[in-house]
C-alpha cells in the first residue's frame, strides 16, 4: 500500500525500486532500501554506478572463439600464446571458468556452452554453443577436449552427447573425474557418486 | 487429527528447479501422497548430504518436515540410483520422458499408487536390455489407463460396432478408434493399421514381460509412436518437451 501511494507522487523513485526489484535475490523491501540509499549518496557516486552498469552492457561482449565474457575480442585467454591451445575445457556457464582458473592446474583454453541440455525443460543443443564448438574443432590442432559439465543428470547427458559428436573427429575426449567431494562423508555419499568414485579410483 | 510435523515416504524425483543460491524445489512422485513438491536446502553445494540422493531418476526414501509453504526435505537415502540408466544417453533420455509425462499428467497430493508402481517398474525395465520404444509405448498406454484416458480399441467410438480386421482410424479427440465408415466425416482422423491396432490391444491388457516379447519393425514402431504422441498432445494441449530430444537422438542416430 505504502508503495502504491509513493508511485503517484515520485515516479523516478518508483521506477528505480521497480528496476532493483527485478534483480535476483532482491525483494520489494530491499529494493526500496537501495533506492532510498541512492537518494542520499552524492550525485557523482550515483553517476559512477550508472556508468559502471552501462559500461558492462556496452563494452563487455562474448569472445567469438570461446564465448567467455570479454572487453576485447578474442578474450585474453584465447589470445594468450603461453596457453596450450590443443586442449579445450568445455564448461556450462561463464562462472565455471573462475574456479577452474583458480586451481592453476589448467593451462589450456575454454569453451562456454552457456547452458546444459535439459530435455524436460525444452533446452536442446541448438540453444547452446555446440555448433560453434564443433566448427572450432574442425581442422584444428586440438588434441583433447575436457568435458567439465556439472556432475548431475543434465551435465552428464550433455557430456555424453558431446562425446558422441566429438569422438568421431579423432580427438581425445575426457571428463572431469567424478567422485567424493573433499570434506564430504563416505556415509552420506549416494550410490552413483560412490560407484563412480570406485570406478575412477587411483593408485596411491 | 493434525498431520504429523515430520513424515517419511518413498519417492521418485520427477523434477527439480533451482531456488536461491544453493536450494532446489523438488517434485517427487510418491506411493501414498501422489505428486509432492518440497524444498531441499543447500542441495546444490558439493558437500550436501542430500545431493545425489535427490537427483532425477532416483528412487529414494525421504524424510520431510512440514513447512509454511512447501515441506522441507530433511533426509534422503537412495533405494535405487539407476546407475545403468544414467550411463546411457538413450536410456537416460527415455527415463526423463517418462518423468515428464507423469509430471505433466498429475496434480499435487492426489494419490495414485498404480502410477507410482508403473513409473518405478518402467525405470527398472529401462535398465534392462530390450526395445526402449516398446517400453515407452507400454508405459504411455498404462499411464493413460490409470489416468482415465484409456483409448477405446475394441469398437468404433462413433457407431459402437465391433471393429473389422482392416485398417481403421484413430481419433484423439474422441479417444479411440473410428471405423472407416464413421471416420469419413472426421477431418482429424489418422490411419490406424491393423497391426498397430493388434499391438495396442495387446499392450493395453498384458503385463510388461509379455509386452516386451512382441517384435515390431521400425515402421510399426514409428506409427505407434506418432499415434501415441498425437493422442498425448491432444490430452495435454501441448507437446511433451523431451519428445523433441528423443526425436533428435533418433535423427542423429546416436
Ligand atoms: Zn576466448
Ligand atoms: Zn463407426
């Protein structure tokens, strides 16, 4: 009710609240709080925020090779000659690259699918960057594709599908080892995780 | 008497939707409560104790606590993870199709024990060697049966006369077979060959062991698939999403 009264008196603020409310994890109460906060900050600070937001949309795009986000095309990873361009790590989402980079264990390049095959949600291969991956592999020097999709049903389905498509090209296809999470409890592991951890066991 | 604050049930995970940072809303099919939605908290974190126990295509024993809106999954133990199903793209995809059909046709908290038993036995059946198309067609027919959409295959749905051993027609809108005489007036008719009719009649009334002994060629298989798909689409008033994926696998010969 309070919001409704406000709408009729201060349109710009109501609009700002509405925009904040569209953001993930921001309810109407938080949206209101953020809007009031911005009313109080110095004009320059508010302008900086507005510019940062539009810069993200205007200057950041997708790398035409790996579909990572970048402010220059190709992205810094694809341009880096110190990296091993014969190994491509395929991930579901942009956010998957950061943790893999943090390990410092992978020096190859990436390919972001921008989603995962989810048949019951109508999410098929044509919605993903799969065509682009295949044309990237054609007549290339790539020797290994590492499938780093999530260890859940859709991730597995996507990995199996990609394996069917890539193997005939004569390129080695590997999958991230699936097993017990570090810090997890054997007792609570489900039988799929446990069987895979057994299958993929290693010499110590 | 008020419902208990905590309860336990067997369940097959039909669907899961991301909620917030690490939670999911899960849809289960259960023997005594029918379809059930509940929240699984923290389930997307790698160390979650629920994790793999509430993955799609998993038969689990779950503990729930009453919540304000949705109930909350507090514990889960896998009864059968259907590993064989999850390791094969075709089997997995057929399993997902079965889940989607059950989810699409059922409403929450309406008990239908035969549907639970059918789904569970279908998942077991999909793990075995055998014609996956037969398994799905049998599943569809039996599911429609338990839902009250059993197609009329014995007599013409218009004139009620027994069907002749010739090619007849199937009408989705009328839920059964039309004889050639009556079909002449129906614009939405589609041909039902005598072989298809015989197979459908058998599957409608036999157990799954008998159903799987039928040998059908690819032409008959496609005909039956098309017919059931049209009928299901008519009943749901929309396409089954995972059917498009099955088509794709078939087209790409995977
Ligand atoms: Zn790139
Ligand atoms: Zn008739």
